[in-house]
C-alpha cells in the first residue's frame, strides 16, 4: 500500500483554505489538516473536510460525448475536436459566446480567454462573477481605482469594529468568521445587519434586522449621523478623497434621517445610532460584505456606498479596516484577474484601450489578429439576446459553469439554451447545462491538476496534482490548447505545462508580473499586486494613495432606490436567496458528496412564524412558492429567525430551484441580476 499527503487549496469558497489530500494507491481517499496555512491554520469547514468525496464519483465524465439524434454517444477526442473546429470556423466571431469558470484555475481561465479572443475572435466572454461580484469590480474600481478586497483575511482579527452587511459570513466563509471571532475576543464590537437572524447574527454585539434592498438608505443614514456629530476623518477626506461636498449634500437630506431610514429599512433608529457611534469612533473599522450587497439592481450603488462610508471615516490603507468584499467561488477573483470578462484582458487592461489591445495582439502572435477592440456581452445579456434576438448568437463554449441552475429566471434561461445552434460544455459531471450540449468534453477536478487560484484577499495559491484523471478526461488548459490547435493555431497554444501558461500570463499582466511557481510554492504564497520578482506582494491596498492615476479616492452620490419589484397585493412578500454551510452553488460537487448531501438533502423556504400562521402553513409542510416568473413546490421552514414579510430560499437544489422564482432585472452598470429581492406569494397545496 502506497500512501501520501498532497497539499492543495480548497475548491469551494473564496477564502483560500489549504488542506492535504490523502492519496492511497494513487487515488484520493480523504482530506487531512495542513497547519502551515496562514489563512486557515489547519482548520476546515464541512465542505473542505469532505472535499474528497466527489472526486472519484462513479458518474464522473470520462470520455468525450457527441449528441446524435438527441442522444449522447461516446466519441474520440479527435472526433470531438474536429466537430468543434468545423462548427466554430463556420460562425462569425460575433455569433460566438464563451463562458469561463470561477471553479477552474487561473491558467485555465487565461487559456480560455485567449482561445475566445484569439482563436474564435469573439469579444463575448464572461463567467459567473457577473452573478455575484460584478458590482464589486465596477463599484470599487470607480471609488478606489481597483475592484478587489482591500485588506487581508488575517488583519480582520486586528479590527476594533467589524460591520457585516449582506454576508452570512459564519456559514458562507467560516474561516473568515473565525477571524471575526478573534477580533471580538480582542475587544472589537461586531455589528451585523441581515433580514435573517443567522448564526453570524447570534455572535453579534448588535444585530439589526432589515428589509432586503434598503442598504443605500442605511449607509446614507449612518453617514448623515457621522457628519452631524463631526465623527468624519477630516484629514483623510482633505488629503485623499474627492467628491465630499457632493456626497454631503446628498446624505444630509431629511430623507436619510435615522427616523426615515428606520421606516425604509425596518431597523429601529436607536440601533442605527448605536451602530454608527461604534463604527465611527473605532480606531479601525472594517466592513465585510458579500452578495447581499452586490446582487441588486442597485448593486454598484451599494458597493459605492460602502466605499463612501470607509473613506468618510478614514478606514482604508491600514490593518483592521478596509472594504472586504468576500468573493463567492474559489477562483472568482482569479477568473476576473485573468480577463474572463467582456470588457478587460488580464489585470483589468481594457479591451477598448488601443495600447492594451495591441499589447495582447503582439504578445499572442495570431497571424490573422485577435477580436475587435470592443466590449462584449455579459452572460445576463447573452441570455436576453438568445431569447429576444434569434440568430444573433449561435454558438457557445462553456467551461465549468452551470447556468441552468445558477442564473435567474430559469424558464428564461431554458428558452435561451434551446435557441443555441451549437453548444460545447467542458466539465467534470453531466450537469443540467451539459445535458443541453452538442459536445461534452470530460475535464479534471482540482485534485487532478497543477495550477493556481486567487482567493478573495488576492492571495495566489497553488493546486497540486494528487491523482490521475478518470478515463480519458484531460486537464482543462490542455483541452483548450488542443481546441486551439484544431482551429489552426498550434503555435499559439504550444504550452507543455500549467507553469508555461502561468508564465505567459504573468508576462502580460502587471499585477502578477513578479510571480513565479517557485515564489508561490510556499504556505503564504503572494498577494497581488506583485509587479517585480523582488516585490513581497501587497496584503493591504491603498496605503498612502488609491489606485486612480491621481492617487485620490472618489466619493459617489448614491440615492436610495427600491428594488425593481416590491411587494403588492398579489405578491405580498419579499423573497431573498443564498447558500447554506453544507452546500455550494448549483450542488454539482456537494450534492455528490455523501456526507454533505446527508446533512441537507433538499431545499426549503423560510417563513416567519406570524406570516405562516396567517397563511395557515405548518413547519415542514410542502407549499407552492410563486413569483411572476414561475413556481416551485418546496418544504416550509417556519421560524421566528427571519423578518416578518421576508422569505428565504437556498439556491442549490434543482428539484426546488430558487432561481425558477428570482428576477432577472439587472443593475444598469454591472448587469448583475437582483437575486436578493423580488415579490413572492406562498400557497398551500390543495390535495385532490
């Protein structure tokens, strides 16, 4: 018997925890703690603890599949590549769309971005950041010049006041929750705002229950209270910030008095007052947020408002402070960094900038050039184009994404996929999305490859191969390179290893320029920006100056606007959605992990006790949840831990899919959907 430990990085959330994979006779059989990680120090959440269980599932994809007469048949790699190349060569660049993946490595996202822009010549590439943190990228870039978490996970423990808004941190990022508790043990105040009294709320010094969608009003009200009391950091504002007078004129209006904000949000004025005083007077105060802030039609305004209050109080560029946007998927930060977005190349170099476009055209050396220097479609826009403008988009290539569960208004998404002429899906399981494909390519999971991923704190860490892939499955970057060669560009995809791909990317990407596998192959790895090989990396952004060319931060005027859909007589409740600690996103990995699936085998809808009594609904009763977009049957969870008038559903479960119900109304800038607020009604199921 041969046994070994292989240290790697978790494939689930953006925290970036490390653990060991236990390998017995060449197969991954378990996980074990890796104590040298500065992120999680040997601790793991349930998902990380059981991250080995899906790796060798019997339903892994092992051979290429081609659909013939509506059924999948096994094919050779050469047959699959030949068909893909023939089909994609037959489409115009603007008829092709590509979805990259926040679950795959930096190398693979870079490779697919290069395939899309260089071989397919299309400008339409995006990935699931559009559905989680597109508003963060847009909002923080506008405020600070950089669209990423400003501080490190470790220095949250040094904060004197932690304000968590729009994040159930203890369930979604448990090892970041551990740093919050360390801050509390060191005397920090913990303020938590959420419609649900979650496990995070139960640890708070002050829990504020509020109506989903009222974030801008809350933050503007707090800023009014800060300015009224003279608690703003005048020196920071004077030396480092633009736009203060305009912001002040907005937030000092009577509509943002704490009494009026209480009417909008449902938070009592005295709670708002207490939260503001603790926050503004703290020596260092940080804000942690996630999709409760971003997934709104005003997601960018929400993010800018978070940035505003941190600039107002001088809580940037120092330990224990900052705007800490907690990224969802393991590599959503990296996929954005790699240019898997419709408006940027790697490192947020704009595709419409002639110099950046020329740089990548020269660097890649495609003999017939690359895509035009124009912004492409976001994934949410792609779905609208497919349904509303038949024939404009015809072909799609998807790596590791599952829009048929993750996107809003699933009926609309199904119609979109039915309109695609030719679909290629590269994945590890036959997901709900892969079932629509014309060609399915068997890929590798995190345990079967080398590579890097970038966590929410911009820490670039290694994956290390622990076992061979099953059957004929191949590493994603290798599949992409072979598709590129089949398209007629073997020289442009002549990589021999993941390290080759990384080195090419780093050569074109200023923020990664100083990184090498040798430098990353240590427990602490490196935080970007890391511009030279001598540079130590940058755990805290914006020390002394912001990332705008003039070094100044920009305050933005944000006016409170209600969600796109508000309760009315027909649909009298607010629906909000999210995750639970046991499952991840569309469930394609966690629901194939026996231990996790046993803990939570299906979904539910949380209903306030008083609302349930008025509706005559009992706990665990299966009810019909209905919005203007669809309906699902789902068990009720009757609880006093959710705000009256608000209901909650997790979105992992295909059999009671929350996204049958959610609204695909979009933020006008980030094009992110409003997953966190729509109108709903719930009915008893009348037995026949």
